[in-house]
């Protein structure tokens, strides 16, 4: 229905030829009619609702009028305005959609009469049905419906009185919002017109506009209006991925084409303070409220969809011909407002872009939507965008009401009935998501309507939540006080800093109640952490995986000298601990029907020790003890998850089993747990309860109220975690999660190759001095030690990856007990979260540290969000490569002094903790991981690097470890010397011995036969002297000087003949270390070119930048590196010419000899690392 609104969407004020009345009754349908006809059949044909109804209810304000007179007036209107009796249907003979004007007869419109409508509820239901019901048949021209709504229940009362309504409904194919004004004018005239008076045939009709539109589109002049519009839209939509126009969530492909048309709507007002600030912002920036509002919507969609290439539908009034301004009909054109968001640019930058875009669209919005999308092969789909924006300017109610009244010749006064805006909230939607912002200039209020498709948003609460997020974003942009300083506003805020997370969602976990669930007894779904471990164990490793355990957690102790423990008493204590902590006798079984991993409590029975394995053995030598410890860690047969055997108790006696049933200081106690039910923090809970049970023969426990791991897992599955979900989508925006870091691998894993899981481990202590420096700096600058070490690691990765600036690794959260209620439960409370660092090479370490602190702090705030749910947001990615590199920080207290482990009166000493074992071939699911340990008792730092044997050699890992230690010392020195602001590029990973070696290698002075000899000339001289000597050797491959010359000559001639290489031309080469590398270098020199090496380890964007900087038109490559260059760069595989069987043996030596190259010419160009900015070429 029509409210007090007046659409201000753009109209084009270009001078056009006047419309003339053609008096035709048939023609091709207008493009707008075709679009609605097609969309109704493509998208909404199965719906029981109509999304294209426009309701105009008129109420008798004064006087009375007969029903017959009303019907006469409506028929007069239909007769005078042929579009209200125009059929639109497909003509199979002409293969086009056409319009046919029908005769004005009494049955040309739908009529209904309802009596006894006396309550507002009845009236609301009736009007709602008018706005959504299927009342029309556009194929026969029935596009108007008149519904008489009479309060009287008297069947003989044929006279409408004050308060009765005439509800006129139109199909959108014949009527748009701008038709309201001309229709009311026509209604006024019809009230005074004789029914038998013939309509004036010289007045142009809607069909004449259609003919005029066809003529404009047929104008092929370059400077014609339509041709200019075509060029504009081609530029706007160039390279747009049209598959995304129907996706509210990028990567989600299961979007149904058929839509139900049902939806949810919510209306909300913008806070007056915020609305005033918006108007002031528009005034200061000299933009319209339409531009400002659309910019806000773009920012909202960017944060909501995590997509920076946005395409929003908008309506253009499209009455660019003067005669159409007072014409009834459907003129509104749908246009795609496409813009690319630059997240790091301020909001006012977006304002300027949207201002320019909307201004241009206003000028070129006459091109039909079909023509816009036809340029991109979207004709068959007639693709309808998923989201719409509309801005309306409301006039004052007094002015609107005066213009909307009609008086008949009998003095009856009609007015538009307005109880609520029925264009929203009637249960139907055309788009998946649409926002209407309506500003009332009279009351200075701003109202918003958010309409969402029920096909995507399943509950009204979802839509209400979206509205709250939009308001929250507006508050961030315009909520600060602007009265004191009118020039101050938040438009300088980068879009990336805006957040849709509501204040209450930031602390959403505080509202979760963790308590014992009475409805769960012995079975519940596994936790997210347990599911991850369970799946990791079933990762397709090589066959050795089945022989080596990855998740055994042995904790090994011996007694303090002269201390003893009773074996029987310790066994009884363990049974009490197991009775309290049900996770220690829990089985995990995959339910194939529910497709869910379930955990089930194994009930205790009289034979308690069946729930854990008690092993007694002996040792005499350290080697034997080491083998036993080694077996506990690696043996896969020690646990059986399906049977609930997840805990193992092993007593290792020295020489013989104790005859007096007492353990002495030389005996060893091993508590072994499967990681799926136990994390590192659980050992403290376990030992405390074990001590209590051993001492008092009981443990504190209330079976009715004690929170179990079971309860935690069940509650975790039910939590919405909306705020965390939005945070991670925002934090990982545009992150290449499927691309691994460019570490110095010795080998690369093939796509179908399974990892063995074997790793090599290197551990180092930072030492007292280095630990002291870092601890002191962290303490004096109020920075956590964890953040300081993380910053060092990211700086290290930046250098190790040769300048990668967007670094994302998996961070292990080893103690994810984020609530006090969880701190007394034994179980697995671990998670892995992405930790992303986007650094600037120009930063100082101090700036990097601040950035890492901010990122890590915000990431840790949402570390409770399970890894699986993070990955589910990127389900279109097959491999999440960021998980190949991991980082963790572990603080612990060594077992000395007051932290001694007591069982009864005896003290246990940790013989070897699970996390400090240092040995090769530990199984790991990571390719490269760094663990940093902080001994809080000793105030010592240490670290362990685990690297996959599949990718790294042992010596490479040792070298990486040395570099990390070396850079840590450099940073410590910078901190101590107050040089923390020194640019990062001034620090290097080059070790002292490597620096010395480089100096030695650079000492290349040699005595040649002539001081002015070119490189390739000297090479040929060496061939002539030693033709059969080895020239190059690599692994099992080698070439003599003569063979090398032959290969070089072949490749040189190929470069000259096929690629027309000329002397002085720069030729790039990007190959792995190989014989071909040398052949390529010498071939480029022999062809007269300038050699420019490129590293295959560099990111692709860096390689393209270097090639562009050299203006090289050719890159020599290998089969393994050829894919690193796109179609815009010509690359040639060296191996293809050298292995080509038909290569001629006749080499045109004269051709090569004729190339003029002197010793003064440039031989090569080498680029610097670029750590200070753009790489520089050195000749």
C-alpha cells in the first residue's frame, strides 16, 4: 500500500523526443514488463503468494457513494489508461514477450464486496490478503482488482458511507510507486466524468513508451544515450563474478533458484542523535542522504558477508521522457550498484566512491536491466540480485493528505487510508535481503525497514538481530558527540575496524550456565575438541601411523629418596578418582545413524581395575627404563577408545617387584592417559584428587550437582556463539587460508601424497641472560611474555618466508577453561584457532609487537569458538593450509620447592614431562610447529621446533632453529640498547658463519687471459681447453663442458629464432636448483640477453611485480615453476626444448657468433629482498 512517501530515486532530465500516440494495441512488452513476467515465472511460480501486488486503499472521509458508481469510476480509469487492461504473454511464433491491450469490459478487472468489517483486526487481515493474494491473470490483462469493504452488514445496503473503504490493488507489471500521483489525479477526474464519454485517443499511452524505448535502443550512434549507457555499465560490471550476485554468503553454492516469496520484516528507527549526526555528515561532505545511507549499507554488507566485491540492486524511476512523468505504468528499472570495498580505507573514502557511482548511475540508469546483464551471458538466468537498497524521502502528512484527496461530483471525499506501511511486514519479500531507509523531513525522523527472505533467514529473531547489528554499526560511525566540534566525525574510521558484534555478544559466554544436566545420564555427544582428536587419529597417514601413537600422554614420576608409597593404597585411591571423574572411564563411539561421535560412561562395577590397565614390570638398566618409557608414549595398543580404556597405570620396579607392596625412590610410576579425555592442565586436578583419596580414602564429590565433562560437551554443542562466529569471519577476511607459508622446504608434498606424521625435534633454552632481557622488557612495558614471544616468532616467519606479510598460523590453546566451573574437571579443553598477523615491512619491532598484542588479545577473547566451526565458515576450501604451521605458549611450574607433588606424606618427582620429551620422529599432524615454554619457577624460557620429515631434512631444521635463536638475540640487543624502534629490515637471519662464507664467495677475483672477456666467451674458451671435463654436477647428474655447450647453443638459438631475443634485453629465469639453471644462465648470456634470476620460493605476486619492473617479455621456467606465471606473462619450459627428440644437430654457429656483445654490456640484474619496500635491481 502507499504511505506518505515520495520516492526520490533518480530521474533523468535529458532532453528527448516527445512521445506521440500510436493508437497501437499490440507491441513487444517493455523491458520492465518482460523482467517482471520472467522473474515471476523463474523464481516465484510455485509460491502461493504474490510478491508483485501494490495496494492502494481509499477511505470515504465524507459523504456517501453507491457501489455502482464506484464500479463505473474504476471502469472509466481502466478505459482511459490502457496499461490497466494490458495482457502480457509469451508469443511462441515471434519468440518474444508481447503486450496486448484488451477491450474495456466489466469483467476486465477483479471485483469483490465484503460486508460487516467492523473491527481493525478484520480490516488488517483483509488488507493484508489484498497485498499478498494471487488475484491477477496478466496473460489475459486482469491486472486491477477492486475490493469494496463495507462496515454495514446489511445486504440491501448498496451505499458506501463514511469509514468504508475501496481497496484497489494493481499488479506491479502495470503500476509503480510513481504512478500514485497520476492515478489519484485520474481518479479525481473520473469522479466527474461521464461513463459514456469516449477517452481522448491522442494522449500517449504506456505502449507508446515501449515503442519509444525500442527506438532509443536501436539508435546505434556512438554518442547516443543508450550507447553511452552500455559502455558505462560494461565498465562498472567488468570482471564481476555473476555467480556471487545471488549469494549472501560467499562460497555457498546451495542457493535455490525457486523462491517461496515469504519473508520476515522488521521496522526500526534510527536514534535521533545518530540521525542528526548523519545529516551533519552529509552536509559536511556535500553528499545526499541517499549516498550516505547507501554507503552505510555497503559497510554493513561487507562486514556481514565478508565480501569486498558487492553488488546491490537499486530502483531507478526511469521516467526520463517528460510525457511519462504523469503516466500510469511500470517504469522502474532495476540497476546493479556494484562497488569494491577497500577495507583499510576510511569511511569517507567509501562516501566519495558511492557519490560518484550513484551520480553516474543516475545518468545512465535508462539502460534496461536485461541489457546490463546480457553483456555477461546472464540472459537465460535473468539473474535477480540477492539484496536491494531503497531510500525514500517522506513529506509532511498535511501536505501529503491534501494532495491525496479526491472529491466526487456528489461531494463525497476520498482519501488514502493509512494504518501502516503495507509494502513491508506483510509476509512477502522479493529479495533475500533488502533495506529501506525513509527520512521524514517534517518530523526529522528516520525509519528503516529490513525485509529478509524466509528461505535464508528462518526466524523473525534473525531479522531483528540484523537490524540491531545495523544500528550498532551506525552508532560506531555517528554515535560520538559532534556538537562541540562540528568538523569532527567518525567518517575517518577504516571500514575494517567497524564491528557488527553487539556489546552483549562480546561477553556472550558469561551468560552461559554450566551445570549438571539431569536429562543426560550416561551418553552424550563428544565435545568439539574430542571430535577433532578422534578425526586426527584417523587421518590418512602412511602405514607407520598404525604403529606409532600420537596421542598417548604418559606422566612419569619417582619418589623422593627415602620416601615410600603403598601400592594397594595407591590403587584404591585411583579407583576413587576414577569414580569421581567419569571421563576417565568413558568410551567414544561413532554413531553412523546420527553421523556423530558419541561418548558413553562405562559403569563402575565390583572389579574396578578393569576400567584401567595396571601393569607391573621391572628394570635394571637405564636403557631398559628408557625403552619402557618409549613404549608408553608410542604404543598404539595401550588404549581402546571404544571400550572406555583411556587410562593406564604402570608401576616399574627396580630389579624386582616389591615383596612388601611398597614403592621406593628407585621405582617409577607412570600414569598414562589418552589425550582425547585428558589435557595438560588435567594432571594437576588428577594429582590433587589422588592425594586426597590416598590420604583420607575419599574424594569430595556430589553426584547430583558436580559438573561433568559430559555436561560441558552437551552445553557446548548447544551454544550459539554468534559473536565469536562474526569475529572470526571478520578477522579472517580475505585471508588465503588454503595457501601454506613459503617456508624453506627441502621437499614438497604431492597433492595425493599422505604424510607420514614423523617429525624431527630441536629444543633450545634461551639461557638466563636472554630470558631475563625478555622478562624484564615485558614487565617494564606492561606486555605479556606470550605476546612478546609471538611477535618474535612472526618477525622470524616474515624473514624466513622471504617477506610474506600476511601470516596466518594455527595457535594451540592448551588450557581452554574459560570459566571457573571448568577448572575442576578432568577432560580435554583444547582448541586451535587461527592467529593472523598482517605486518608492514616498514614497521619497527615495537610497532609489530603492538599489532601482535592487539590481534592475540582479541583472538584469545574468542578462543572458545571451536576450530570446526571456524573451518565450516570456509567449507569451500578443501585444505586449510594455515593449520600446517602451529604456535603455542605453555607456562608451567617446575616441581621444586613449594610446588612439590605430594601423595600422602611422600613426595613425587617428575622424571620426564610429556611436553619436554626431545626425540626425533615424534608423530605430529603439523608440518612445522613452535612451542615456547616458560618455567615460572625458574623464570626461564625455552622452545621446541617440530618439523615434518616429509618436508624438511634434519640439518635444515637445525639451521632454522639457529636462526630463531640468532634473531632472538638480535632483538634482545635492540631492546637493551633502546633500539626497539629500529626498522625490522635492519635485522637479518644470516648467521655469522654464513656471513663469512658470503664474503668468501664474493671474493671472485680470478686472472683471465684477457681482462675484457665476456662471460660466455670465457666459457667457450674453457670448453675448447677441457671439452671432456665435468663442467657441472648435481646429485647423480652431470654434464661435460662439451655437452653443456651443446645444450646452451640449442637453447640460445631457440631464444633468438622463436622469441627474437636481442642484445641487451632482460630475460628472467625462475627454476629450481638444477642443471637447467646453469644452461639457462649461459644461454641468456650467449643470446646477448641480460640474466635476471627469480626465486621459486617468492610469492606469486612478488614474482609478477619483479617481471613487470624489468619489463621482461619472457621467463625461462621449469615444469614445476611454469604455473607461477599467469597468461599475461610468457613463460618457456627449458626442459621442453632440451628433451625434444627432433632437435637438429646442426647448430648455426655463425648466427651466434654474429651477436655483438662487449664486456661493458650488462650481464645480469639481481633484485634485493625488498624488505625496506619495493625490491631494487642491482646490476
